């Protein structure tokens, strides 16, 4: 019986095969005989019980594996979505900084006309503005790559876009008391 519990029932079935219950019959149609035979095996003793137990264990293992896979997929989607949301926020922040540096450059040019600052200060602001423009291009590329990875994971069209919640909206709704 140890083999039955471990999942190998074929060894026991060799020594003690299951009985078969059946019926033989003949049907006469058009002057000829047609033999009909029906039969099925009957499991005796504890063999049926152990077979059912093994089947239940297999089903529960498969259910656990499916739940694990679903959990892993949900976790991966949540991570990718959060990353997408953060990249979107970083791009918006970089665009705000670019607007700020544009206004700073305009202010520096006006001050240069009034001879309140030197040309080198205006050039420094212009260089910072160029850095911010390149930073925005890098942020757009990273956002695009993250969105492509997210769409690929969901088996959607890689160029499809959708509304992403901001990082503030992803925070928990309930504040935990200290």
C-alpha cells in the first residue's frame, strides 16, 4: 500500500487486478448475429480511496501553481505600472524645469541688455537649458521604453498608449495612524 500512497498504483494492479463486471449479448438483425459486449472495471478495497486521494493532491498542487503564477503576474504588472507612472511624473517634472530655465534665460538676456550681468552668466544659463532639453529627451525615451515593456507584457500593440494614473493617485487611500 505504500506504493499506492506514493503514486505508483501499477505495481499493485499487477498482483491483484481489478475485477471486471460485464455483459455479453447478441443482436440478430437481417438474419446475422452481432455480438455486443459491455464491461467496466471495479476497484476493490482501498485502491479507489487512495486513487481519489492522489487525484485530490494533484489537483491541489496544480491549483497552488496556478495561484502562484497569477500572483507573480499581478506583481509584475503592478511593478511595471508603478514604474510607468513614476517615469511619467519625472517627464512632467523635467518639462517644468525646462520652462523654468527658459524663463531664467529670458531674464538673463534682459539683464544682459541692461548690463546687470555678464555674457558668461547668460551662457551658463543657456548651457543649463540645453542640458535640460537633453534630459527631457532621455526621460521621453525611458518613458517610451517602459510603456513598450508594459504593452509587451500585456500582449498589446507595442505603440498603444493609455492613461496612467499619477504617482500621487497610486498612494494608499487610508492613512495609517502612528
